[in-house]
């Protein structure tokens, strides 16, 4: 079976990365030519569209398979670079707003099509209503119970900003 694109990219990246030290000493036009060849072979550049994002995500998956837990693997730095490109794109396009317990509870209820009466971890319908309206805060017991139910860290219910 012929190697797939991500395998070819890993092989090419390894070959190109081995000569990267050499690039530091070459003349400017040679560096530009080498960079263009590297970029064309690997498509490693700032992510500008969803298709490129998916391509680099697949490359990251392939690199993770190749590298495993070996932090000294020759491709570990390449994985870090690809990961940073993905992280930067995620931050620009998929920012996660800072949400407090009330917003997280509301989101979970909507995502799971739950009514106020269907979250006994918080209390009866009246208590849930008060929490959602901001008249009550979630307490530690409620947060632990909700975290267990939805498979979340209790930290998901805390915000870095003050809830109103």
C-alpha cells in the first residue's frame, strides 16, 4: 500500500528538518528557495482555512503515532510546531468564552435537552431556576454532583471573572 499524504509529509519533514541547520548559513535566496520547497512538501505554514486546519490536524495525529512518548524523537520539534499552528488557529476561530457555573449549567441543560426538574444534582426546579437567574450560586456539593454526572472537571464550573 503506498504511503498516504501524512506519511509522505512526515518523511519529507524529517529529511528537510535534518538539513535545517544548514539553512542558517546559506545566502538569503537559498533560504527562500529551501523554505518554499519545505512549505510545498509539508504545507507547514500559518493555518488560514478549515481545509488546511484539517490537513495539519491529520499530520499532528500521524506525528503523535510516530513519536509516541519519545520526547527525544527527531520529529518531536515538528510536532510541537504543528501543534502551535493548530493552537493559534483554534484561539482565533474557536475561542472558548470564560463561563461561570450558571452558564455552564445552562449550556449542559440545553445540550442534553434537560428541563429544570431533570437536574436533581442542583436541587428542585425552584433552586435550579434561582441558580439560572443568578439569585443563587452553585455550591460545592452541587458542582461535584454535576461534574460527576457530565464527566467534567469541577473546574469547568468556575470562572475567572465575577458572576453577577
